C-alpha cells in the first residue's frame, strides 16, 4: 500500500500519558497515521515534496484531547462550536450523556427535553446509534463517540410511564442497549436526577448495565440525589449496579467537597469496583432550570401538558405553596437558590434581557417573586431555559486541583453550547485544566496532564488507536504552547476562546491552523474499539 506523507511537525516535545520525550522530536504524518518519529532533521528524506512542515519551535505535541462528558453531539456541525472545541485542543467528544440522547429513536425526545442542553442534531433523523455515528463521518472536524442513553431507551419502550418496567419492557430495553453497543456505542449513560431516569430503580439500571460487561462498555452516570452531600448515596447505588452487572462505572461531573470525593473513591477501590470519573474545573454547575425547580411529575409530561399545568391558577398556587418550599432541601441549592441561579439560556425573546442575571436580580427587576418569575420564564420559553448554578459549599481552586489530580480522573467539560450567557466550561475547561493543574498548582506534569485529558479516556472508553504520540497511532495531534495556554472564558464573559493552542490535526488533516478553522472535516463517529491487553481501565 502506498502512503502519502502529508505533514511534518518539527522540533516538538512529545507528551502523552506514558511520558515525555527527553528532547525535541520530528513527527511525520502519512495519511491518517503517525508514520515516523525521529531526532530533529532526521525525517526530511522520508518527507515527500508535498509535505507541509510546521515548526513546533519547542511547543508540546499532545494526543488529541478527549472531552469525556460532552453536550456537543448535535452542535459539532456548527463552526462556532468547532472553533471553541479545537481552540481547547479537543478532537474527540463523548456524547449522549446524562441518560438523554438522539439515538435510539428519531431524536425528538432529546430534542424537546434537552433543548436547552444539547439542542437539535441536524444530521440525525432516526436509525439508531449506528446511523448517528455514521452521520459524523467526514461531516465535522471533530470525532464523536456515543453512549446509549438509558432515559431515551426507557422512553422508547415505556413512553412517559413512571412505573417500574414489566419483564417484557425490561427485556426490550436491554435489547436496545445491546443493539447500541453492537453498533459501536462506548457505554451506557444515565441521568438519575432527570426524567425518566429518576423513576428507574437500581435493579432496573443493573439489568440495563448487564450487556456492558460483555461488550466492554462503561456505565456512565449523572448520579441520583444532587451530588454534594448526597454523593455517598449516589455512589452506593453505582457500586451496587457494578456488583450486580459486572460493568465498570464512570461518575459524571463528580462535584462535591474533596474529602467526600476522595473518600468515596477510596471506598470503591477497596471494594474492588472499577471506577473512573470526570470533573470540570469550575465550582459552579449548569443545567436545565426545570430540573431542580419543577417536580418530576410535571417535567415527565410532554411540554404542552406541562405548560398547561404551570399556567393553571390552582396548580400554580399549589406549586408555590407546597413544592417550592421543598427545593431548598436539594443538595446543590439551598435557601438562597434565587441568588444562586444565573440565566444562561432563555428561549423566549421577551426575557432576553435576563441573560446573565440571577433569578433574584431578574425577578426584582420584573417585580415578581423569584418562584413566580422562574415559572413565567419557563412557560414563555416552553421550558427551554438553562441556568448556571452557584454552589452552596465552599469550593476553591485548591479543592479542584486535589480532585482532578486523582489517578481515576478524566477530563470532561459538561460544556453546554446552547445559550447567550453559557457556563464558561464549554469554551474554557481544557486550557483551564492546564493553567490550574500544571502551571499554577503543579499537581500534574505534562505526562499527567496528557493522561488526564486524553490517554486515560481513550483507554477507558476504547476510542481506538488514539491517545498516544506513537508510530502507528491515528494522528489526532495538538500543538500547545505551555507558557501561553490559558482559558479565555469567565462567568461574566463566557464566550472567550482558549489561547495557546493554534494547530490541531485530526486523522492527519489540519483542522486548526494558526488558531483558525481550515474548513476540513476529517472527523469520524468513533465505534468502540476492541480492547487490547495494553489498554487498561482505571489506573
Ligand atoms: Zn451533563
């Protein structure tokens, strides 16, 4: 087979999860693979006349970064989102998170319920995980891997039922999970604070997880109970699911005080549970406004039915009197919830002025109580509203560094690209990992950083021959300037792009050059790879 050398990256320090080169190297890329690595100047003879040369000039060459918790599955066709991800060095995203995704089914359920998180997917109209993955091939600069979303599976089989599944329902749901894994999904996702996951019992989830152990997929979970002080109960449920099903587990956006996170990880390890997690490098969270502030009995309904209840005077009075007082008990919120929730996305144009304001500030401006104002905005937006959520418990950058330097951590932004005033994690997470963990706190060296943001997630989710700067690997490659890498997005100005990463290759093709998109679309839907013995799970 003849190969075409396409790119020579000269004078780069190589870093992956296995180590760092002892000096600069030249890396020759041919077709979609790394073809040769040698001392500076040694590969010139092998490079063809068509080869384009990039002088790394001392920059670090990393394997493409992996976002292990992404809500960009429908947005990777949008050049703004492509640029936001590639400027962080992200070349692969894992989508279908929190139990809700486009496939299986026609995508309508996710598009409606997660409108303010994932938005629509313009390339998918049905056909299952295989069709979803195929829709990414050569259609975007980014690679996309998919989880089978347990909530969507439940919806496909049981509709909006809040009951336990019958044996026949459970068999049909488990078959959908197995189908998705056979089509290349990398695991199963659950969102147990969202509907319909909130109605699923531990036994139901364990049954759905059974196909994972055999296929090599991971049970990925937004845990039940609001995290923070509720984390121990959430982890206990995941441990039980892992014990019964044999599936490895991955905790999504593990946010709680470090002593809780570290203690629970220790307990899992001591009881022999294979566990990893992701965590974004910010204290505040972001989600649907409806998730913490409306009862699941309302959000499980079709939007039109939910709205009819919210505008009914009797229902609304009951909500205000009986439901709202209880939301102070939600572990992520508390009595000051109106001051903690900042509008990130409001679909209703008449409330556009409230973007970036807390519910406390916006409701005061509107002359309404916080609860009534929140309901007004939800109704006008047909529930399509997301909020950035401040935390009740003190969490410093030191705390985050302690959590993210754990050997079971992977990078995951939980970035949401829907909204005018989004959480900065969508555009800032990966350069922020570098700035905080490598440069500021010094808890990770370059190899540790590469493990966190690439190698470990590639191995954990079986993303194929990626994640290392090694001959024969797929050439998803990122040049980073260690002195310049920084996040440009903040809570107040959340649209700023990352800096210090200007050149990115996906499958050997330049997708970002000098900080700008090239317009090339070599991305793939990543089908779960067969694990090899050299690929281990949790460290
Ligand atoms: Zn999420």
